[in-house]
C-alpha cells in the first residue's frame, strides 16, 4: 500500500464571525447541560467524538443550537480558547 502524502501544509481558516458564534453556542449548551444535571465536559466530548447529537440535551434548545455548528468550528474555538489562556 502506497500513500501519496503531499509535502505542502493545508491551510484551514474559519471566519471570526463563526468563531464568535461557536463561543456563544458553546456557552449556552454548557449552561443547558449543567441545568439538567449533566457533566457538560463529558457530554460535549461525547458529541465531538461521535457526532451524535443525543449527547446534548434538548433543554434550552441546546441540541438545535449545537447542530448549527460544524464540529471543526467547535474544536477550533476550544483550541483557541485553551491556548490563549496560557
């Protein structure tokens, strides 16, 4: 088996507006999960790994909100936030 791997680095870019939207939605979903007694971190990780929206409560419209975002947008916001708090 032969892999044709390019030596060029691909660029990935998300618009600032999408990042702000991701941040706001994550905060709302986090709050809804807490209100329902779930561990928000565990539920969000489950969602991000599986893509299954059943990890997110429908309380507070959280499931609909999280589905507005692509998982890569959420991951970008999480990585950015983590690295900026250094």
